[in-house]
């Protein structure tokens, strides 16, 4: 019995540093005690699941800066943690924090987990910019399926900066009055033709 | 031919049959070595047995607390080391210019994921008679949420950038920096 008590005590002391790591001093400074207390189990759970904590901390700090209530901050952080977990399940455990954030945004914009997996298969490493482009196109009014199809058509052919240029061109066309889905389709056809003739391997990279 | 070979063979056999003079201390030296090696094995066996034996351990609470504090110290030191490495990684950044047209503003701050959403960290500077506010910020690769805070109270999204989903009732924008 005495031995069991000691074992429990030792186990608790060994886990203290791990639990403490989720208690970011920035949150302690900027959140009121009730919000901080409500947020701690969400962050501990995310840490136990090996999710990146920094995006979650930043979302909480955004809420604090905008004077949001505890319920709203905790809900936003919890939702982001779920989305990061879903993004990791689709993109793979080796994904970077930036990729998971971009994947989480794409999922919230309407992309499916299977779409994210396709991006990973076609691009390999570095899917942050393509996934962000999908989200931004959807925000501009392009239907999610069209946005995914358009960027997927480019992802193996184009560099990151070319994907950003494509996204900007579509947004310009939409601002000038073009229907979003049509703007994406026209621009992606032109880009695929251009990049297929002039594959990335044959072009000098920008510094 | 055979005779000659037999001769050689006979000489070799004779040579092998000659008695060899042994070092008189050889036996003693061998026995010392054997004893030493057996002592080493004994020592290892005893340690292994000691390690395998279950035994009661009593620890003073003060000792346990000291051990826990030492563990926490090591964990904190490792954490600091990791964040220092993270800061060194900021060398791989892209400089991004943020611009806002706000002719009647007294102050404008750029606030976002890259400055812990702290309004005091990145004040923007007026250009062109104070109607345009601008600032440049080095950003690491990734997708960053941000907003402009005008006169310390009014949140504005960047009209030149995609909007971020609004979780808190005030607009934000996003900028993506390629890796």
C-alpha cells in the first residue's frame, strides 16, 4: 500500500513538467483566470495528441486581443485543434505545423480529407501554399470542388509563387466581374497549358 | 623423387618429436588468469542478481521533491534550448509589406500571429501626408492571420488580402508565405 502511494506520487511528479509545458506564460498574462482555466485542458489534450500548440496559442491570443468572451475563445481553440487533427490524419504525421494550419483552413473552407491526401500524393513535401490557395479561392467565391480541382491540376506542375500568381489572377478576374467558377476554370486551363510546355525543371528558379 | 620427399618428411617428424622446453611459470600464469576471469564473471553475476531482485525503496519526501525539481529543471532547459533553435530558424523569412489607407487615423498597428496579437509590437508608420500607413515585417513560411487596429479600438481587415474566417466578431485577413 505504502509502495503504491509512492509510485503514484512519483508518477504525478514525472508528469508535472509535461502538463506545465502546455501552460504558456503568454496565455497566463493575457487571458483572465476563468478563460485560462477553461483553455488548459484543451491545450493539454492537444499536447497529448502531439498537435502543434503554437497555432492554438495564437488563436487564443487573437481572441484575447479582440476582447472575446471565454466561451468563444475556448470554442475557437477547440475547433482549431479538431481541424488540425483532421488535417494531420489526411496529410500524414510527418506534416509541418504550417502544412497542418493550411490543411485545417482548407478543411474549414470545404475541402475534403481525401482532397488533402491527394495534394500530399501529388506534391510530396510543401503543400502549405497550394492548400492556402484553395482556401483563398473559396473565400473569393469559387466553389470548394472547383477550387480543389483547379489547384490540384497545377500542384505538380507549378512552383509556389506560380500558384500564388494564379490565385491572384483569379481574384482579379472575379473583382472585374467574372463568375468565380468560370474565372478559376479559364485561368487554370491557361496555366496548365503554359506550365506543361515549360515544366518547372526547365525554368530557372527565382532567387 | 619419392626418396627425397621421404627424407624431408622424416626430418620434419624428427623435429616435431624433439621435446619442447616449457616455461616453468606457465601453469601458474594460466591459473592466475583463469581465477581473474572467474572473479570478473562473479562480480557481473552478483550485480545482475542485485538488479533483478525486487526490493523495497524508501525515499524521503524532500528527496522526491528535489528529484522532481531537478527533472523539471532539465525539462525547462530542454524547452528553452528548443525555443532558441526556433528563433534561429527565423533567419529563413520573407519580408512582407503591409499597407492600409486610413486618412483620419491617429495610430494604426499591425497585429497578428507573428507578434502574439500584441498591438504595441508593430506600429505602422504614416506616409503620403498621413493617409497611407505602412510597415514591413519578416515572416516565416506559413499561413498567418492578422488585422489592422486603428486608434487602438477599431479592427480592420486588409482590403488587399484574403479574409480569414471570423471567430471573434472582428475581421482578420491572411497572408501566406511560401516555404
